[in-house]
């Protein structure tokens, strides 16, 4: 059973994209927290949102050949929906891991 502090900090780490801080929110929580669950969740969020930022930059460059528009149309909603799913899972006492970047985040 997670404490309310663990739920709140993990939620803020995952949902930072809605506040315009997809990298900054999980990074600050990761650096300041000493709790292992919160640090793992913040690292997961940091890796996933970092990958989404990189994918957005690559897609923006690809807009010159028009395929980038399709990628941008997928990346934006994917980032938000995944963050909301992660938030709901963590709030319900589940140790959430993102499908692709989660393996890398857990190894470090």
C-alpha cells in the first residue's frame, strides 16, 4: 500500500506534461526524493517524456517532407494519454512501467 505522499509525488512526475514541464517535473522529483518507489516512477516518467521530446523534435524536422505531420499527430496525444494512464495506475497502488522506455529506465 502506497502512502499519500508517494502517490502525489509519483503522480506529479507522470503528469508533468500537462503543466508544461515534461522533463523538469520528474527530474526535480527524482533528484529530491529519497523514496525508492518515487525515484523509480520519476525515472520512468523522465525516460518516457524525454523520448517523446526527442520524437517530437525529429518529427518537426520531418515536416519538411510532410511525414512529420503524421508523426506529430500521434506523438502529442500518445504523450498525454500515456501520462494519464500512468497517473491512474500509480494512484491505484500499481507499480507502473511504460511499455517501451520502461525497460531502459528500470535497468539504470
